[in-house]
């Protein structure tokens, strides 16, 4: 029978729930108690006479018995144990069917007050096979004193089996320093005979002494259904189990069903991680340097499915080729059947200080580009203004939106622009080379294409250096948006400085959700990276598992999840 733990009064929940901000500021009569707790916090052993005196005073103030005081002391000491900065519990109440997909749940806990940048958990077992050989996704930005589940999807064996499970845990702390850990003792999985008890027994080779720690935290961690938490950032929001075939796996186990796993430092893997981090110079810097990226909306009711963001002012537009490794096209045109009539290099856009200019580049007659009903001549620039409609081969239209720091001056489209002309000549040359590749591949043409692609990318990256929140141009951003509601799957954004995110129709990225403010957040381009900045109260914007404070901005990394409000969720990707 599990030990019964009392329900502490509200004053004690401030410390035992690890969530002091939920209870407001510390009452004056508890300040002395806080000082005593900090006294305990600074001790290493808890065995000296001074420690016992402090604990005696703590017991007198709180009215707790010696058992609970001891548990509290051990919990605090373990949370400061630098040898194991995180705690992991495994579900011990697993049901399986022989030969069927099964899932093992592990709770990863950050007992410190620091924000861990990344935690990677990997499972290895010689007796069970992982589904698709996939490991759990990394946990990014796990806030102090918080918990998240990770899931191991595997194929249950067809016969009774006793096998071992190994854990590898890599932790990047708030200072950007990596450390690697392994499970200290063997983890045993005992699969039952077919037709008998369906329970999988999970145990370790020796008893763990951290169980009271889980019970002390249990009141602050409500059981949740991950399948119903899509887009919800708090505590379990970064993990989904809605696609798991077993409905029984949709609910997290109770804390009484968790087996705590002790970890030990792996010096060799730690050295490799730290060396790699030093070489890549990622030890103290967060964010992925990019000048084009993709936001994928996880719920189409609130935002377009695909939001392409480019911050280099020389932009290539062409046919979208799914599962292609090409990275040439910045704006992907065409996502529905019949769009093969759009050329791979349909048109190009140049962002000037006073607006946008567009040029048609395709030689194919059916792959035309038109502005406000007038087809563009190949190789000739056309200015784009607010409200202009760009027709892509008669398949769909996109409307132009522009936003400015200040009102732009007189258009300079007729003035010579050497950078723009070099860009257009390079693209037109590539199109001509592609048209020559109708038969067997000519090595000379292939080498010329490779050289042309390289020159084009270098020209774009060089031009991107002039963008950013501190650039002098008046253009903040430009947006090309499809008007057909049935095909509104893509939004193209040229981000020169920043754009607003919110529920206002005038926002650069409109997120149509009830709990999203008109000006909820901002997406910035700064120092060659994309940043997200919170413009509302804390809890309104989440990056991975980190709740942004008011006006806090963080650089985005490839694979980050972004929550705007409680339901609108995006994934930040490289493309």
C-alpha cells in the first residue's frame, strides 16, 4: 500500500508544490520560514548539530512531524545534488499485447531552479525493437521545477521475455554546458506469457531512495490526457500521444506507478559532448542562424498551414516539389494537383527600400505571371504596391501587403540597381541552362548549373546581411497571401525587420484565436537569426517548455515549438 501523504495547508504549498508564483508574494509571517529553508538549502549533509537545530525550528514553525521534516530535507538536498541534475521515473503499470505496438512512459523532472536548454533521453534494449527505430524528441527549454513526459514506442515481444533497458540522458544546463548520464543500475522489463496477465513488470536491480521526492511533488502535477493537450504549453504541452494506436496509452500514469531511476555521470560521453559543443561554438549561444525558415501551423483553424519566412531581399519563387532536397526556391508556388504547370523558377522578387519589384523568369508560355491582370514580360521588372494581385499561371492569386517604419519615398524601380540586375541575370541564366537539359545530362551544363546555384546563394546571403531590426530601410515586412479560402494553405512573408503576431486583421501574422491579443507577440530578424518576443503577460507565449516573461525575446532554433495563447501552436523549421 502506498504511504498516505497529508494535504498541506496553503502556506506550505508555497514550498512543497514548487510553484510559488501561483500563490502570490510571500506573507510577512513566512519570511522567517524562508530564511530557515535557505539555511537548509546551503547545507551539504544535514547531519551536523547546527542542521538539527535548524530543522527543529522548521518543525516547530510548520507543525510537521520528524518523518516529514526528514523527507523535506532529503528532497531539498537531492534537488541540489549536482551529480544528478534531473530525475527520471518510469511507468510500472504497462499493459501490452504480444507482437503489438506498446509504449513506455518516462517522466523527466527538472528539480533545480535553473532553465535547462535541452535534455535528450535515449533508450536501448537488446530484447525489444523500437518502432521505426525512432527515439524520443529532445526536450528543449525545460523550466526549473517542472516536468514533462517522453514516450518510447516499441514492438512487444511475442513470447515471455525478461530483458534489460538502458537509458542515456544528455543534459545541457543553463550555462550551455553538456553532461551525459547513464542509469546506475540495471532496468529490467519482464514481459508476460501470451494469454496470461498482460502487465509488463518494470523494476531495477536495487531499491531506489527517491520515491518520497515524487510523492512530495505529486500534488503539483495533475494527471493529464496528452491527446487533449494539443497546443497547450503548460507542463505536458510539448508532448503528444494522440497518434498512438493504443487508447490505454493516452493517459499518464499516477505518481504511485512511477519507478525512479538513479543516474550516474558518463565521463567519456560528457567529454565528447562538450568537445563537440565547443567546436560548434554553441556553448553559450542559442538560436539557429537562418535567413529563411518555415512556420508550420498545427491547427489550421487559427493560422495558415505553411508560413514561409525569408529575410534575404533577393527572393526566388518556383514550383513546390515535395520531398525534394532542393533549397533553391524561397517562396514555394503550387501545392495542389495540376500545379505542375508552374515552372521550377517561375519568378523572382527583389525587396527595395521603397517596396517590392517582381520579374517573370519562366520561358514556358502556360507558366505566366501577371500583376493586376497584366502578364509580365520575361526579364522586365514590375513594381508591386499595397493591394496588388499577383496571378500565378491562372491557378490562383496572391494579394500584396506591405508595412513600413515610415512612409516610403518615390519609387526607384526605374533607377539602375546593380545588385538587382546581377540577381536577375543569374536566375535567367539558370533557367536557360535548365531548358537545355532535355536529353542526356551534359557534364558541362551540370557544372554550369552547380556554379550558377552557388553564385545565386552567395548573392542572396550577402544581401541578407543588410536586413535586421537595426537596418535603415523603411520596409518592415511584405506579405503575399492567397485569397481563395479553399486554397489558403500558404503565406509568403519577406521579413526585413519585424512583424506583429496577434488577432488583429492588421497583424503581420493573424492568429484567429479567442485568447490571442490584437498585438500578442512579434517575430524579429536580428543578428542573422529569427527571434520571438512576448508582448503580453507571462504565459501568453511559450517557446518549447519556456514561458516568456513580458517583453522577453528568445532566438529560435530549428525544431522549436511556439505557442501563441493556449491553442495556436507552430513548429519552427529550416527549409
